[in-house]
C-alpha cells in the first residue's frame, strides 16, 4: 500500500520536470525568434527549425499573446528551410523541376476544369498571371500545377518522384508543404504570396521565374 503514493509522487515530479523543460524550450524559441527579427540573421538554423517545428502550435499562441503576427513563425521556418535546402534545389536540373501554384491565385473568372489528379488545367486565358508563366514553362518542358488543396502535392510527387519542387503559397500552406517535402528529402524552394486570401491572391512572378531558372 505504501508503494502507491510513492508512485504518484514520482509521477508528479516527472510531470513538473517535463513542464519546466517545455517552458524553457518555449522561452529559448521566443528568444531565437526575437533575435532573428532584430538582427535579420538566423543563428543555429537546424536547431531553431527543430524547436519551431516541435513547439509550432503553442509557440504560435504565445507569439499572438505577445502582440506579434503569428505568421512570423511560419515565415521564419520557410526562410530557414530555403537556406538549408536551396543548394539541393538549385543543383537540380531545370527540366526536372515542377512548379506548384495555389488555387487562390486564379482569377474568379477562370473557366479551367479542375481534376483531382491534375489540379486546375490552365487554359492560358490571360485572366491571371499563371497563363503567361505556364507558356514559358511549356516551352521548356517544365510542368506547372495549380493545387486545389494541400494533399495535391503528395499526389503529384507520386507520379513525379524524382522532381524538385518550386512551391508558391501563403505562409501556413507553404510551411506545411515544405515540412512534408523536407521529411521526404525532396529538393524544394518556397515563395510566399505577396497578397493572401481566399481568392485572386498575388505573387511576384518575376521572382518565381528567377528561382525556377536559377542554377548553381
């Protein structure tokens, strides 16, 4: 009978220690974020990325409670992944690269057919920026996809497993997709939308073009 209270006492101590460790890691993460925002320089990128990934949801809530934009967590993770993975992406052959745009980048007047397998089948109607960009990609045999959802990228990569991927999306979607691809060790590079939302978003297409055709 005396062993039972002892067990719960040990369990309580372990729980307190875990809470303490969690708090310390959260504090370290906030300090790293503050340092990155202030100095515009990423220190210990892999360690920082691990902490931000591990503490993602509680960290975002804490950032909001500090009156900061919650997108800062995603944007820092995206920036770190780009820095860590860029050599693999830029070393890949241009013809092996694919571009994935978000569904929201289309015009509201878009008449293109949507397929679960191919995404939005762009008809190059000129009502959004994607058509002209796709024209250039078609000339260089580069595949362009317009994703109707986050899981679409997984389906694309099943058909094109040796591709490297240029991703365009809002901060949440982009960070999530980059996390999935980096776990699968797929060369990637991410570009954030300049204007976010559910419809007619915008991106710097010249930047997309530069990153698509850049080699090192």
